[in-house]
């Protein structure tokens, strides 16, 4: 968790060093939200020792993790295109003609990949809503009484029997 956060913040510093403050700010915000979200999720997870773990369950967990890793690796290898030409020259040549701007990065984000950028904005908004929900979930409220948390089956049965008697 800590290494993931440090890697993301290090990427933001690298973007700053390459004079890309917009990317650095985006990376910083997303990394901060991600670290906060992970910490909030870890707060509500049950303790590791409180989970029932049998030998069969461990074998299933290892098998699922291995299958997920192999599947992800195969998916990445299948998506690599070694023989296709790069697409970056197209954007460099058509940024001014097609998008009307001199800054290739801005034209790329706004004109050529507008829906993708909209999708990223939606993801950031959903993450913000999730973090807000987790923060609100963590607030302490009034403690429930024993009556509120006890199963009401016996009380309901007694009340029903009293109402049926003439």
C-alpha cells in the first residue's frame, strides 16, 4: 500500500520535472484519493485472524489468484501489437488541421479523445462519491440499545398469542 502510494507520488514528481503540471496535478489527486480510499476500506475489513480459513479454502484462494494472474498476463500479451505502426504521427500531423489548436496534448484530450476524457471525469466523480460515502459511514452515531439489535421473534410470537386469546 505504501509502495503504491509512493510510486504514484513519484510519478507526479516526474511529470513536474518533465514540465507537465496538468498531468502532475491529475496524478497527485488520483493518487491521494486512491490512498485514502484504500485506507478507509482497510479500516472496515475484518481482522485477518477472525476469518475462517481451512486448508480447502486456502487452496481455492491460491488457485483463483493464480488464474487471475495468468489470465491478466495473457490478456496483456494478446493486446500487444508488435507489427502495427505507431499512431502518434497522425496526431502530430492533424492537431492543427483537425482540432484547430497548436498544443497537441490539449487537442488530443479535448477533440480527438473527448469521450475518453469525459469517462475519466466520471470515474473521478464516482471515486469522490465513494470516498464521501466511506467517510460518512465512519461517523459515530447513537449507540443502539439491546432491544434494537435483538431479534424480535420471541416478542412478536408472545404478542400474537396474546392477541389471539379471547
